[in-house]
């Protein structure tokens, strides 16, 4: 049993050492430039831009992705049209994010003449669509079938069962999936570099992932400080999703009891 956990512990301590090294370089950078100036001029605006960009992308992507997941759950692929539609959604997840970035640059930026921020949010929404759809469909499928059978046995229609039984039971897991999609968007870089580097710049700071690339040739401490801020946001969102998911599992165990 202990041997089975040895690789996990090794990876954990390696990650801790890397994080401590980043923290030491970031602290040196902050002390050298002044913590207040560095935070107010660089990290906080970039972190705010990252969260605003990801929230806007999630606002665009969540409604169609959740609707598609509900449709595929309520009507499993049976005919050729349903299978083709389901296959199309599956193929979305196979498209590299840099291809989505090129599409956003050509369509949203050059054709529709949107600014960099709006083009980036719409492009990021396309990247998040299949991930939200898969997590939502998995959350719906995780609801015990006994709940649906009991509801239908009491005379409820399939739509009412879905609306009043399945969706409320899967609600917290759906929210956890949305938070994980937000985490994915915060760390996305390839799809955004083409947009923030080539289009008309929207007034405001660039997100952390783009700022990290822009400062890659600069001082190591500055780069590590930006990277540490990005890692902190990702870890915070991961912990939040874990808390939501754990509370969901706890409530589900309470219902079963």
C-alpha cells in the first residue's frame, strides 16, 4: 500500500519544492520593486482581467453547453441526426486551442472587427463549450436512476422528472464543472496570444497567461511572480470546485441514508 503511494508523495514534494522556489523568486522581485507598486501596477490588474475574461467566456459558453448536455441526456443518440449532432460536439473537444485562436483572430477580429478582449472571450467560450457539456452530462448521468423511476411511477412526465428531480440533484456537480471550466480558461494561453498580440487592443491590462508570455524574456523574479499569481488562481478555483463537489457528495449520502 505504501509503495503504491510513493510516486504520489514524490510528485507532491516535487511540486512543493517548485512552488517554494517560485515563491522565493517572487518575494525577491516584490521586495526589489516594492510590493505595493508591483501589486497595484501589474498583478492585480492582470488578475482582474483574467477573471473578467473567463467569467465573460463562461457566460457565453454555459447556456448552450448545458442545454446540449440536457438534450443528450434526455434524448440519447438513436437516429442518424442525433448521432451526428453528438459526434459534432465530441469533435469540438479534439480541436486544438491554437486553432480556435486562429478562428477567433480571423472571424471575430478581422471579419467582425471586435476588439481583443471581446474576441478573446468569444474564442475562449468556444474552447470551453465541450468541457462544460461533458461535465454537465456526467453530472446528470450521476443521479441515481431510482429517483427517476420513482418520480415516473408517481405519474410525473419525463420533462417534469428532469426539471424537478434530475437537475436539482445534479445542480452542485454542474456548478463544480462550471468552476473547473473557469479554471481551464484562466490557464489558457495559446488561443489568446494570437488575439492580444495581433488585434486592436481593448483598453485595459492583458490576462495573466498572456502577461506571463510577454514577460518571459524579462527578469526571472517578475516572471515567477506572475506565474505564482496564475497558479494561485488555478489552485483557488480547484479548491472551490472540490468544496462544491464534496458538499454535493455529502448531501447525496445523507439522502440515501
